[in-house]
C-alpha cells in the first residue's frame, strides 16, 4: 500500500488478492467524480457522495466480482476513508461536527458526524429486500463501516422512514455527503486551531 498527500488532497493505492483500488480526493473541490468500480449501483452512490460533499473523488477499483461485490465495496470504503484521513491531516480548523435530515420523495434519513479520530458507526437503517437490482443492500452498511473505521470518523446514520429501497440507500449516501461537506469545511474563527480541548484529533 502506498500513499501520497499534499494540502487537503491525498491519494491511496490499495492492492490485495481480492481488489486493486486507487483513490484520490480533494476536500476543497467542486464535487467532480471520476468513478469506476465495476458495480453500477455502487458507482451511482459514490457519484452522490462526491457531488453532494463537494469532495472531488477519482476512484478506480477492480475486484473479484465473479465472487460477489462485497470485497470491492468494502475495500473501496477503506481506501476512501484512508484518503480522507490523510487529506485532512491533523484536522486543524475544521468544523468537525455536522448533522442533517435529508428528504428524498417518501424517504427521510438522518446523518450526524464527528471527525474525531475515533472510528465508530451507529447504523439504524433497514431494507425491505435483500437486493436493489443486483446489488446486495447489506453492502451499504459495509461501505459506511469501512469508511468510518479507516477515516477516523464517528458516524450515525438513521433512516427515519421510507418505502423505496433505492431511495433509502441514496439518502444514506447523500446525507453522509452533506455532513462530510460541513464537517470538513474550515471554520474561519478557528482556522489555526484543532477543534478539541485535548489539542489533538489523532
């Protein structure tokens, strides 16, 4: 595994016997996404993550899709989390916290985030079917678990209500994107300070 970083950008390359993934991110971007994982629905969700967080993401993944999508989805979450953690560095000046209720048609999903250096996922989301098209709905949680763990992020996601499984999944990605955007932004009132009384978010 190799990593490089400058300013609030970072690149991560991660290769195992199951996947070969490269991710680059620019936290202060415009939401431009160049994404190809070989999993169509997942690509669509990652495009939402990039667009609504305003984090530019270049994601290329090749995985053992002849088995299933699990390794590709999870390992992509790992790589994005690692890239975000490196891009944010010591997290000086960031807002750190954010929360949001996001509506999409009949669905409402809540996300709250603390870019704390302490990884934790609270997941209160259920789906009424095991698949959206050919995509396993249980992989939505696996992605966010990997993202939180390797990004050093405390993340709470709750689907308040909803009927359409596509909408439920999409609101999870969009809600997390929006709280990432706010939490990663620099607070001009404390741009030179780490937002913690401990003095560290490592």
